[in-house]
C-alpha cells in the first residue's frame, strides 16, 4: 500500500464515498492509521484529484457534524446494557 501515495488517496476516497464510511472504519479496513487516512484525504487528495476531494470533503464534514450524535447513542447503549 505504500507504493504510490496518490493512488492510495484515491482508493481511500472512493471507498469512503461508495460506503459512506467514516475515517475510523476506513482505516480499519485498509490496515492503516486514522491519521494517515485523514492526511491522505484532506491534504494529498486535493492536489491529485480535486473533484474527488470535494466529494470526500463534503462527506467528512457531514460525519464531523454527526459525530456527537453517534457518540451519545453509543454512550446510551453502554449504560443501558444494549
């Protein structure tokens, strides 16, 4: 996976868009760190594939906006024993 960073960034972006995935889930799927996924998508992709970057940026912003809601649901499940 280390051979070509630009290809990896495009592959990660396509995966996130197709599956509406989060950075954490994508990192787990590809076996790399969340930091690497985030850096590839926010910094490297904008220079190699601008239209793809704009699509991913929109999805990442949506995930960030929903993050507190998902966290609250997870906490609720934890303490209710679900």
